């Protein structure tokens, strides 16, 4: 770890992103360990090994920083949360798609963390995370392209000339004529279908293997939400005669042997849905057609309600670690 010249404390933003990174990497380490125990493809296995190496490296660095700052190291997830001897639940193809999606999420989160960090050692850490995650993403994409598994977003005709918008009808979508989607709107529709499709495949397995009936019921509800939102986004593309990407349901096998604890699976789904809210917010900010913007607002509300119910479920089971926060000044004052 790089030492600072002065004893500069970590900011709330730096602590927040390091803490959430530790939780995420401790979970990822469990998931990748199970994948490694099942993978057969000799091109995919080294990618999983590299992904596991990155998670272990991240956990060491964050532990060092927290120890130096006298900040408690989170419990996170460990050997009790994974059973690598459980029967295979996913195809090797799914492992690739999972790494591609999680690397994409990592790039967005590390970029935000870097932008909000001031201390040099923390900036260096998040810069390294960005570089190594980009390397993983490119390696995974290369293998997917070579295997014919990479699904490209739709192609559109090239514009013949530069045009300016001349009428407010360009924003229509709720009333009046609807213009065709622009390239950015298509890109986000496609990306959000893919993210939901991967999440749906993952949650199908979680529903199959969850031990708690309450947790199982929660996962089945999430499966229906993902299915509905995929249909909504796909219908927008199909109405424009554009192809919607395939789902990954066929890559989930029929085992009911649980590889992960209910605690880990619930945390994972809550995290994926939180990332989904971030994705929808980004899509909303660049979607100019009013009907599409309204759809993102409505579907975001549906996901937020689902995430909130998942958080309550984690709290009720004693599974939610409390994130670092400021002190309650009012409570301290009341004691006097």
C-alpha cells in the first residue's frame, strides 16, 4: 500500500466505495470458486482464474487500508457461503456471460469511485482496478467473439448528412406520432435487456436451490419482474423491426443442490438490482422520447420496491452488515 506524506483521513466517499468493494469482492470470490470447480472449457478457465486473482488482490489491498486506518474489516462472505462440491448449475457459456456483465458493472463503479477519491493511495487502487477490469472485459469479449457467442447490438443505417431537430414532436412518444429511436436509446434498450436476461437466469438457479421458503418466494417474484421488463424493452425494439437479444434461461441446469448460502444469493440479487437502477438512471438521462423515459421511471420504481423488500428480508434474517456512517449527533446530545 502506498503511504501518504501526511496522515490524511479517508473521506466518506472513499470509505463507502472501499467498503462496498470489499463486500462485492468477497461475494465474487465465492461465486468464482464454484464456477472454477465446474468449468470444463480450457479457454474459459484461465479467465475465471484471473477473475479470482483480482478479487483476492482487491480484498488484500482494502484490508491493508482499513487496518492502517483502524476501520473494521467487513465480514463479507467466506467458505461457509459456498459449496464447490454442489452439482453443476450453469453451462460454461453462462460463466462467460456472467464475467462480461460483472466486468461491465465494475468499470462503471470503479470509474465513479475514482472520480470521488482524493487520497493518492486510494486513487491508485481504483485506477488499477479500472485497468485490470478493462483487461478482463476485453479478454472475455475476445473469447466470446472467437466462439461466436458475442451478441452485438442492432445495426442501423448510416446518416447521409448532419440534421438538426426542427420540431418538438421529436420528443413525442406518449401522444402523437412517434419518431424512430435514436442510436443511444437503442443501445441502452439492448443493454438493459441483456442485464435483465442474465439476472433472470441467475435468479432461476437461486429459486431452485434456496433453503428458505421466504427467500425462494422472493426470488420467484424477481424472476417475474425480470421477465416482464425484458418483454417491455424487447417490444420497443421489435416495434422498430430491430432484433432483441436472446435470454440465458437454457444455460441454467436442473439441479436443486445449493452451491451458495441464502445470505449470499439474497445479497447478490439485491446488488444486481441496485446496479439495474443505476443502469436505468443512465438510460433515462439520454432517452429523449417521452414514452421511453416514462417507462424507465416506472420500471425503476418497481425495482426499488423489490430491492427494499430484499433489504428487509436480509435484516429480518440478521444477514445485513451495517455500512459505515456518521455518528448520530442528536443521540449523543440526548445522553447529556
